[in-house]
């Protein structure tokens, strides 16, 4: 699914770079070589980044408990 139509950024693109960037959506866009145009996507993009980071942190936590 496209999150940012202006830059053709997909949800999968954001999830792929979520862990390599620690910043907000604008910082992540810069990592992808893009920058926000209209800005309507930034809230949704931020939520996707937060969700992906939380999922990975939760998985890491579960692995620690299993050991």
C-alpha cells in the first residue's frame, strides 16, 4: 500500500528502513532520498514506523525471556 503518493513510498519501504533510522517520518524519508511534499502522509508514516519498531522490540524481548 502506498503511504506517500507524492514520493511513491510504500508501507513496505517504511518498514524496511524503520530500524535503520531512529527518527521521525521526515528523517526516514530523507534516508530514502525523499522529502515530504504535501505532508498529509506524515502521521500515518509515523505510526507505521512506531509500529514496526515496537514489533521488533517485542520480538527481541520475547527471545530474551525464552533464553
